[in-house]
C-alpha cells in the first residue's frame, strides 16, 4: 500500500511498498482510510522534536475510513462501516478509561506511562503506524471508532477525531464563566477552534495571539474574536494586562506547545539545542498574563523532559493549571450536536486537499506556512476513485 | 485493597472534612474511585509479541496492545535498549532516544542504498513545494548555500596550502 514514511527530521516520502496492516489482536479492525489530516502536532515529529520517532514509521492520528476487516472479538463494528477514529487508543476497561480519561489509557502504550497510545505518534506514544496511509490497524476498535452519522459531512467527521475536541476541551478546561475574558495563544487549527468554542461557554471577550497575519485574519472571521500579532506588540504580556484594566485575563489557553516563537532564549534552548522539551514561550506568556486565581488551560504538545516556565508565579498568583490530551470519545456526541445545530462548522478551516502521494510537499507547505495553509487533508488514491 | 472508614478509627477526625464536591478534575474525569483498584482490573487479552517491543521500566510488562512498527535494530536499537534501562523521569532515557533517532536517520539512508534505492532528498524535504509557493525564498536559500560553501571551501583551501608550505620549509 501507499503510506507516508518518515525518513528523518524534515524528510518524509510516500512509500508505495509498505506492507498492508494485519489483525494482531482480537479487538483490532483494519480500516481503509478515506481522509487523513496533518496535525500541527505532527510537525513536532516532522521537526525531530519528539524522542523515539523511528525511521520507517507512518504518522497520522486524524483519520476516517471504511472498515474492511474485524478481529474475532469485535461486536460493534462490521465490514463496510464508515468510521471516524479518535486519535487516542483506549481499551475502555482500565481505571482511566472507565473514568472517561480516554487520552490516558493504561493498556495501549508500553513505551511510556505518561501518555496513552496515539496513532502514528512515535514509539513514545506506543509505536503504532498512523492513518496517513491507505490502510491502518485500529486496536480496541469497539471502543474508540464511531460510525459516521449519514448527515455528517466527511470533512467535519475527520476534524472530529482531534482538532475540534481538542479545541473544545481547551475551552472546557478553562472553566469559563459568563463574561470571562479568554486569551488563546496560537492561531493554528486547535487555537482557532478553542477561540470559537470559548463563546459556547459564555465568554465575554475572546482574544487570540499569533505571529501569522493570514491566520489571525482567518481566526478573527471564523471565531469572531479579537486577533493580535505579537510581533507588533513590544511586550504581549504587558499588552494583555493593559487591555484587561491591568487585571489579567480570566482564562489563558496555550494552544501552541513546544514550537512557540517569540523568545530567543526559549527558541535556542527549546527548539535548536533541545536543552528543554521545546520552546515554552506561549505557556510563559499564559502564566504571566492570567489574573491571580485564574486558570491556564494547556493543550499544546510538549516533550517529556522539562521546560523553563515561571512556576513561582503559578504559586504566588494561585493559578490553576488544567491540561490533558482531549478525551475525544467523551466529547463526540456533544460536538456532533453543535455541528448539526450550526454552532460549529469545522470544515471551514480546511485550506488544502493533497493526494497522499504528495505527502512530502504537504508537510513542507504546512511546516513553512506556505500558501496561507491552515489545515491540510491527505486523500489516498482509493478514496479519490 | 481499599480500606474501610473503621480501619482509621484510631485517627481522630479521619475524613471529617472530606468534600465530594471538591473535584477539580470535573468534567474531564468522571470520578468513580476506580483508581484505587491500581493495576488489579480485568485486562483485555494480550497481543502476542512477534517483534521486539521495548517497555518503560515504570510498568511491570507490556500493555494489552502495542504498535509493531519499526522494531529496534542496528546501533540505534542498541542505544534504545540502553535508554529503556532508565525511567521516564530520567534525562538519560530521553536524551539517549534522541541520539538513537539521529543515528537512525543515517541507518535509514544506508538501508535505502543497500536496497538499491537512492533517496531523493530534494523531493523528500518537499522543496518542490518551496519552489512552487516561495520561489524567491528558495532561490535566496540556494544562493546563500552556494556562497557559504564556496567561502568555506576557499578558506579551507587557503589554510591547507599555508600548512603545506610551512612543512616544506
């Protein structure tokens, strides 16, 4: 089959001879991929920032597909079902899954206890091949995948596997109260979605911060929020303090993670020399911009080692930090209702549709932010027929 | 095993201020108390291990399922095996894995060549897209690269030449 093949930092190719996946466990299914996305967090792998990202693996944790084979224990799915597959691999029976922490499953990742299994996200997240391929093995297929309702657009469905739930959970973890000022750092797909979802919780003012004008313009339109370029602000924290009457935002959301720009020290130590687990500039700003007793919600992805952040300010300001991988399965029913009611329209963020065979160019475009790229969908040849 | 309140009868006031409403993980976590089972829950069937799978030393064994992509091999595999002797909280674990990743890139190129495939690094890096959407930037990069290489080669040549002359004298 054709599959994306990682060859090293900044190097990927479409491999035409990757063996088809097979059933390896009675609760597996094999899915023929119909849509897969490149996630902003895939760029952390692509840029070589996530330890144990091995040459030859296939990325991709956001995908939809048709079930073509099921394991002997599968009861809820049948061949021919068209499913959306949450990025978390969850067993459904460990104490974490039973408490709806589907992003923290204890039975899907032998390589690290700090993170559950994730499709196509390095061996640190379980060593599973991902969905940027024609076929993919889906473990615990009775737990995660959901048959796509007939009235749901396929493009919306694929964005429900990660981007929408992650953005929504970012706002949810903010504990937003009616009238709150919410600041979202990062106008990538997740940040844009977090800004949009903040209104659903009753925010009174939503501000998004980034450095790319085209994304800020899109965010302003899509999420009906205020948008500011930190390159034009001499001090983003001071700006946010002034614009909140020197009080601080009620809620700050870090939707950037380990590749934040804006601080030379963080960039050198976090992105260039890997002395810390990525550049924590956005988190630094979030902690310093939030009010005393405020909430910082983190959905940006960081590596496993450690980061330079002002933890003393967290203590002295009495900040509550809330963070997690999105629990996709928990949120799906609610998010589908929001889409049906027209409150969310995720597919508007898709800017690029690229044949899977051109995956090298697709990664480069997304990484370099060329052609006003916001969200890229890869389409395998069998799904184009 | 979870203890009962009477087991704490020797502690004056045990549990008197417990507040079930004080649950900062809501609504992300639906608290059930299952955490107190620790690892004694009924596990799903075990996936057979047909390739080498490394596992964190912070857990007793493999998980019920795991990915079988790219098992450890070669020099990078040796380093990865060493990395997994450290716990996840240890820098030795992660830095060893990053070193293994970098070595693995060269192993990948060697493997390509051994299989008769010459990797098209220009295409793999997506430079076709750079030329299409950022032609000016791409040309600037190439020109800068050529200039830097030329200057470096010139300097190296000069240094080597002087050294040779010194030797003759």
